[in-house]
C-alpha cells in the first residue's frame, strides 16, 4: 500500500491514498471511528471531474453513498462527511460498508465484515485508550475496569 502524508495546521497524519481522488477536508478522513455499514457492497456511481462530492462516512444517510446531513443530529455520530473531487470523470466504486481504508473508494473490506462496530447504537460516544492518562482520569471519575474496559 502507498501512504500519503497529509499536512493540516501542523498535524501530520498518514492514510492510504485513494488514487485519482483529492480529499478536501483531510480531518474528516482520518477520524479513528468508522461508520455504520449502510450496505455490504459498493455503490457504482458516475462522478464528474472538478465537482465537489460529500461521501457519507457515518453510514446513516438516506442518500447513500452521499451525505444528507444526518450526522448533525445530536447523539448520532462523531463522523463527518469526506468531501472530495475526482481528477477524471468516469465510473467509481464508492464504499458503502464505511470500513474502507481508502475513503471514499471501496477497497473490498465489505467482504470481510462479520461484526457490527460497538459504537453503532451508542447515544453518546467516548474514545478509549490504553494511555496512563486515560487510565488515571477514568479511575478518578469512579470508573472500574470490567470486561477489558471501564464501567461506571
């Protein structure tokens, strides 16, 4: 895989580059959380060069694979749409399982999905980490470790 280095306000991230795609909002592309599986297959769409598209990263949009703003509803998701342009007009296969590493292009990950992400039905979402800082804060707040995570 070829990695592409993205610079954004002194923040450096690595992502797998989707060829012939220009991501316009890299911060939405590198979020650690992936969306809900909208369908277990790709969406075959015709895209025009120079036109801006918003690919739904949360999986909740009613207009898949494109964003309809559902992610803005309170408590739904932290994901934001990935805005992009294509270099060349033509037919593209956009990811609908939302687990691709080459957002917004399908990389075949849907063939291997056998689970529903834990955060899918959450009304509030918290990122967990194995860092000592997180561990200390969780303990100070009265959370106890249970089943590999912290519980109230």
